[in-house]
C-alpha cells in the first residue's frame, strides 16, 4: 500500500488483484490521522464498506474492468461540524511489485485463529509478560507485519497490552484486577509491507482468570429478628445474607455460615444453616421473663468453609416476643371498704394485681369483673390504664335499711387470651373478696314508684280525680307527716293535694289544643317530711284519645248519568283509633232506602247506587255514618240523577231537552206500541160493525202528504188523494220519540218538515198545542206532548172516523184501515216476540244502562243533535 502521508486526507492508493471476492480486505486507512473523532464513516461506492478502524472490505465480488478504480471515504464530526474526504484508488497489482517468490497464495486458518488467552488476576510478573502469539500462515511466502487495537491497547486501560510487529507475540505490561476488567477483546491485523492484508482482522479474547482476593461480606451490619417465646424447635427466626465479589460459581464464592458465639452464654438457643444462612429455634423453651433477647456472632467463609478461605463476621440480635403465659394474681385476697347510703358515682376501693408478662402489653393488661354480689348492678369496676389497678365504684345508691353490708367477689383476666406454656399446668382465675359496709344517713321521702303514669280521657271535666301519688319515709316506712307540692314552671294540667297526694285535673285536656298535641306531659312532684328532707317523683300524664268528633262525608253533591255508575261516599273522623274507622253507612229515610242502596267498599268508603230503574231527578238522601265508637254523624247526600252521558251535560241540574236533540225512553216506547195496538184493535172492531152511511168531509188537497211517507221510487206511482185521510201538518224535522222522565210519560210526535198537527174540525185549524191543558205555552219548540194531550187530540177524530164507517154501506171509508191478507199457514209454536210480551220484564233491558264507554259513544253518534 502506498500512502501519501502528506496527502492522507486527499488520496490513498491500494494495489489489489484484478478479481476480488466478497468480504475481502482491500486495505486499511488511518482515519484518525485525517479526522481525530469521526462519528460518521461512509463510502461513495456501495461495493465497499469501511469499518471504524479504517479497514476497507468489499461487499460483493468485484472485477476491475479497467486498470484503476476510485471511490471516496466521507468522514463527519457532527458535534464539531467538520467534514473531510479521503480519495481511494484501486490499482491492479503486477508481479513486479511482489517479492521474488512466485508462489500461489493459499489461505489457511490453522494459526491465525488461536484459542482465547488467559491471564491470571493480580499476576506478579515478570513484566512484560507474554500471554499469547498470533501468526499468519502467509508469513511463509510474504513478509508480514502484525498490529492490534482495542481495549487495553489503544483504548482504556491503554498500554496494558501490546503486540510485537514482526513476531505477533502479545505481552501484558502490568497486573489486572478481574473484578474491574473480567476480559478484553482486541483486534489483530496482519499486513504486508505495502499495506495489503492477506488475513481478515482477528478478534482475540484475553480472559482474566479469577484469584480469591475478595473476602465475603454481610449485606447488613446488624441483623435483627423477633420470635415469640415458647416457640417450638425448628421455627424459622430469620436469614442472614452474605455476598462475594469474586467470580460466581467457583470455590471463591462458595460460602459457609456458622455461629461463633451466643450472649448470654447459656445453652445454645438457635441454630444456623451453613449453606442458606437460615436461623431456627433450637431450645425448646424460650422464656422472655428469663432472657428477653439473644445476641449471636456469626461468620461467613468462602472456599466452601475451608480453613484457608477468606471470612467475615456479623452480628445478629434476636428479641423474644412476649406471650400471655403468665396469669395475673391479686396482691391480697380480701378487702374491706365503707360507703354512705344513696351515694352514687363514687370510688370506694382500688385493687392491684401482679403479672410477670411485659408491662403495657395485652398479656399484662388487667381486665376486672365482679363475679358475685352485684345482682342489682349497684357496683362497677374499671381498669386504670396507667397503674393497671382495678377501680371499684358505686353507680346506684345503696339502701342501709335494705342491706347493711355487701360482699363482692372480683376476678381478673388479661386482655390477651392465656397461652399455656410447655410443660406447665393450667391455672385457675385469681379472685378476691370485697366487703362493703353501708353507712346509715337520714334521707328524705321516697316515691314508689319514682315514675307514675296516669291516663286521662280526652275532654274530661275539670277537677276529675285521675290518681294518687304518695311517698314514704325510708326510716319509718309510712307516709305520715309528708306533704306534697308541684314546683312552678311546669305544664298546669293537674294539681296534687298537699296531704293526701290525690291528683286532679285543672283544665279540660284536649289533644287538639296547641300544647296538648303531644298527648303527654311529665310533672315533677316534691315530697317534704317533718325534718325538711325532700324527695322527688315524676307523674306522666297521658291524654287518651276520646270519641269527640262526628264522622262526616267529605263530598255530598254528585251527578249520576244514565249509566248509573255507583257513587263512592267517603267519610272522615277527626278522632284517632279506635274511635274512627271502620264506618257503617245507613239511609235513614225509609222511602229513599227502597230506591237506593249502600254497599261497603273499605273501612272509610261505601258505594251508593239505585236499586232499580228509578225516575230521573234530584234526590236528597239522608245518610248516617256510625264510627267505630258508636258516634253517629248525620249527612245529606244530594244526587242529581240525570239523563246524560257525561256529568258535564247536566251542569248541576236535571238534563233539559233542547232543540231537536231528544232521546226515546224505554217506557215511552212501550206505551207508544201498546197505544197503537189498542187504537188499531178499536178501529178494526168498530169498522166491522159500522153501517153503510156516507159522510163527506172536505179535506185539503195536500192532506195525503202528511200521512204518506215519501221515499225514493224506481218508477212513477199513483198519487192517492182521499178526503177521508186526516190531514197532519208537520211541526218538526225530526222523528218522534217517547221519553220517560220521573213519574210522567210523554210522547214526542215529530214528523214532517216544520208543520204542527192540525185538525180540520169545524173548518178551522187547531194545533195540538192548543189542546194542552191550561191553554199555556205551546210545545212547538220541543215537539213534546203528554199522553193525555195526545188522547184529547186524537179521540174526537177517531170517533168521527168510526161514525163515517157506520154510515158507509160500501165500506169505502174502511178500506184504508181494514186490510186482508192471504193465508200463510199455522201460527208459530214460539211465543210472541212483540213488545207486549216483554212489557213486565223491565230487568231484561238493564244491560242498556250499563253499556261500556265505546257503546255510549256509538249511541251519541246515532242521535242527531
């Protein structure tokens, strides 16, 4: 290789064969000489690659087509923003440039790839110390120079190794610490004097062999563990851990543990596993009360614990945790104390115990209890947390007259449950007895009971005696000389007789009054004896609800339509149970009771409904409501029974027919049918007996139009004109109806187109309205007439017609009344289906009054309003 040093950054020439294989080393360029810190290295020709050490390799097989090939190596320092170029030229080599040996180069790997070198850590020399030799087989034919780079040579630690240029021997210049540098990887090069590299750069590893130069050490300066006392042998206490910086998985790091000493120096209480460092309980009885803690000196040694191994010691402190293996016991078993009678919340005695467990722990905390002698719960014992003593107090006053002394038995336990220690016997609970002497004192009167409940009925008269409340002198056991009074400032419902203690009301007690709404009041009463000693008691006055209010119906005005849906009557009573619901309803009027009925719904409500098909109208029904206490409230229910579909049509009054909007009642229909049949029967009978006489009567030409129904015809017909037909003049443009309202039957004959029925009698015209009794206002606007009016109007006309039939021998006047029919066979076996056969079965048409809302809508649609 010919390198122009002065122009190193400009041009480099390599002499190479004409044929180059892939991954063939072309040569090496000194990059640092051109740019000291090149962070980016690239080649302008993709057939070549450049390594960090400046080695140039082919990336694919290459043939020099010309004698010379050039490309550029680009170097960049990004931080310093420096860029430099190296021009590389490849020139085909000629045999003249070689040495005088014309032999063919043969590449072998026998000596150029030696095994990794080994150097002992902390070697003593002598230095330089040869550790390996690398050689190229091409050295047999060429002059080969050796060089190396990498850690320990030109990288930190620099100067630790070097390689001889001519021999390839690798030397170490000083000792190495394996823990700092466990191995080195260097790159070795073999080149000819002209720069040609017949060998691929060799990566050679130098391993530093470990020396046991590091002693093991514990991970903690002090290990602290705890174990409960009385633990069984084998219970794990803890684990000590040590480490060694020497090479792992060698004897240099194989550690062994042992206990060197124990303090206190008594029977060994713990064992230490040599391989794992686990400490376990060895002594069967660890007693905290005897030895509260142990201190162990432990040792760890490498080389599997052999004597020549390195070692280190550490300290382990094991604390014995307390358990409740010692029961508390009283310092003395008998106590005596004194207390005055009626004293409460007073301390009368302190008791103490002895417990060997750790003070302040649940195992030593005392819990006292009174086992016997406290059936009335007059005494209480608690624990003083500071001193662990039991404090005996009186919480309920003692009575000297009842018991002059009390004997109590007190027991003690610990807060924690008792644990029986090994090889020990179960102990019984420690107890002590306390004798309490009760001292007699002069005391005031005592009410028995201390709280007296007196029930007073509501609205009782003033001065009513409701009870008696007296006190006794505990010394004498009687009530002589005791006076009573009620201190001021309390509710003034009652007073008490100062001598007898009799309690009487001073006001009428009513729960509806503001201060009495709660229904009770507590009154304190004083009792004073001859010596001025006082006692207090309490009277609780409770107002018992009475039956003072009458039940009343909340709503009394109703409208009932033609569907006759039952009305729900609801009552209220201001009283409380048992003087309110359930209520009982009664209709007090006998006549109305036959038309209306009441049926229960619930405790407060009953249903009111008509019994049958009663007339329309307004009914005022007297209804009495009886509460559960027997008090009767009188009410009047006003029901407007209206011929309507919805209550709004009546507007609070019975429905009036207006215009032509009328309905036909059941009774009206039946009356019309029966009347028509009766008239027809009379006509047939009279016409059969009439004579041959003839009477002529002048009638108008258009009379027939009022009796013949004009209908659509498909062919011309005859106009029948007969002066015997009674003329009628139309008064309304609606059909006729019969309506039953109340107790009166009315007929509505509405036919034609706005003319009134007229008579031809006497050559004058007389309307049906003029025949109406009283001669009052005509009914032309409503087209509504009673049966009597209709009878008065038709009877003379029918008589006149009968008279004409009798006078007519040829029976011309009866031709339009008597019609003959052909014989059609026997009569049917079935009964008559006419309206007359059902005239007495009113209930058969009840379903028409109970149609569903949809059918009522249909009925309204069919009625032309």
